């Protein structure tokens, strides 16, 4: 089936596109139709024996060789056949049996005149020397076998065998499903991005008639696939977090101008000469003020935020080439830098309001996340939110600075009642209001497989948290998830601008 998003073809039965990760519509069950066979052919095709592996084996390998061909010789005609009992001596006429031509003399041979037969000694048979063991050639790191296994390291080497560690490039690290493509981008069964693959061991021996599961042959040698967890992994740099983000922004159905602004900064491998960190910075700013240029306020805040993060966090990290500080000091450092960035954005809007005759009421709400590997510092001002999806459960990290949020916290109303309350949307804190701004920060230790979502109130007021959770679980591609969330907000009414960022936390080496 062709993906409705990217147009690439996927195998029948695939649940997710292996190119873009989009959820594929349900397909009709695939039924194999055998091809007609020519009845006049003289070749009988014998199918290969069934594979000796089970689907329960997470390291099973499907190896199919060419079919065996059995050729039946043609049957000769009956008139040309003779049995062993038949006399096949040619009939010679009687008159020519004992006659010779007249010009040749007749000679009688006496048996006693024949030369004697001498028995000569036979030559001694050459002694068979035992064959030297064939040493397998050493495989280089990065070599690929059977269009599936990529060598990562040599674990042990013996005269007739070698043991390698390899990645199974046709198996999903998350659900274990076998893929049809070599090293696909997304799993066809669960939609997870395949940035890494499960490790296995390959036992290499000379070509022998080995039988059993998880056996394949390549370049004249036999390889047996074994679980990679049975041997301790060689030392190497620890896995850190990598980020895969998408975003979407829309005016909604009731607004003419999009007053929202977003920023996405993703930087991996900052220090090429060492195991440098992975950094990420994400922010959503929701402009307020209507005719007083709310879009200018949000854009000003985003520019000031990005400039501060680049100059105060990213550039020092690049130029220092130093080992990161201990976790405790790193947490304090990142929190201080993020508060500094938000304060700078607040002052930029205040300065802009002082210079503008028509922008006396401009301002914006803000939610932002600064990521350093798995360490995440979140800050917010106003009612824009940051969520975390962990273990298939959605949790709100930030707290709204609004009247109804305080009423929900005190137990006066429920969260459902807050969505329809008369004072919904009334906030008491925003950027551009006061020079001395209180900024809430939250520290989160992320795990591989987590997802972050940053959004404005135009999304979460239209789409309930339960439905947001379902969409994030269904759409593993962050861009597809963002587009679907914006569509749902518009379907629910689209009363305000809609902006959302979704970030996948994934492992990199």
C-alpha cells in the first residue's frame, strides 16, 4: 500500500509507514495467489524444506535459498530398447566367418609363443595429509552480512571460528518486529523511529552442513545468530538522548492573525573531538493584546530567548570542549541560564512597549524547555503548557498562571468546569507586564522513549488531555502528531490560535 503522506509503498499488512512513520489505514487481508504452472515443462520443482525457527525466537532469521530442481531424463522409444537376455551379437554370414582375403597369408598363433606376463610392483599410494583448518577472514567494523547484520566489534577469535557482535538491521528495538526493508527509518508494526537496533552475536565457522535455527551462509562461511545479551558489551561511550521534533501552528477558525511564535533548536554532537552533549531548546509564545500587536510581542520574546540560549549555553559548550559538570551543578546552571533567557525576553517586550504608541498592552505567555542530554529544565509564564508522555501516560509539567487554575487548585471548581468558566482565559502573569517577573521552573529527568509536548491554550482548551494522550500514542512521528492535534482543535471550534511542538526522546550512541 502507498502511504497517503509520503507516497512510498509499504508491504501489505504494515501498520505504520517505514519512511515517515504515519499510521496506515487498515488494509484488506493479503492473500497469496499461486501462479499457473506450465504443464508441458519437463522440470519438477521441489519446494525447500520448512524453516526451523519459530516466531517466538526474537533472533530468528529467515534464510531462503533457490529451490531444488529435479530433472527426469526422457524415456527412449520402446523399439530401441533391449533387455539383458537379448543377444546383441551381430549376425555374420557363414561364408565369411573363417575366410580371409586371398592376398593375406594365413597365420596360426601358438599360445606357447606368446610373451610372458611380468607382474610389476605397484606404485605406493600417497599418504593423505589432513587438511589445514581454514581460518575465517576477520570482518571489519561496519561490514554487513546477509543484507541484515552490521558488525560492531570482534568479541573473540579462534583458529576455526570467530565471534562478532552485530546489529540486527531488520528488527525493531522497541517491539522486536522483523522489517521488510534493510535498515528502515520507522517500524512497520509499532511506528517507532529505528535510530538503533538490537544487538546479536554472530558465530563464524567454515562452511559446514550445519542445520538448525538462526543459521545463514555468506562468503563461504556459516554464521549462527545468538542473543547479544549473553556477553557483556565492550566498553564505550554511554548512550545519551537524541531529539526528533515536529511543530505546527494555525490561526484557527476565529482569528485572522496568528499571534503565536515557536522556536526549535536541536544540536547533536557539539564536540566532535569528544563525546559531546546533545542540546535542545524548544519554546511556544502566545501573543496577547489583539490589535496591540500580540504577534510582535511573541516574536520579540522568541528572538530574545534564542539569542540568550545560543550565547550563554550553546557557544560556551562548543568552545570549552570540557567534560560536563556534575549533575547537581549542571541543574543549577541550566535553570539559571533559562531564567536569564526568559527575563531578557520580558525586558525586550517592555522596551518595545515604551517605544510604541499603539503597543501599550502587548505581551505574551510562554512555555519553554532546555534539554541537556536527558536533563530537562522547563519554564513557563502564563497559561501555555508543557506536557510529558512517560510510560504511555500524559502528565502536565507546568502550572497555569490563571484565575481558574487557582480555583481548581483550591477545590472551588473542577478542571472540566474551568474550561467553561466565565473567567476562563484570565491570566495574572505574562511577559511584558512587569520588570520584576516571577518565573516558574521545573526539573525533569527524561528517559529514552519519553515525549514532550509544548502548546498554547488554543490547543489544550479545545482538545482534552485524554485525547491528546491517545494522539501521542497513536502518531509516533512528531510532525504527524502535531498536524493531527491542530486538526482536532479546529474541529472542536478553533476559537484561538493553535501552536504545538512535539519532541521524541530517543537514544543515540
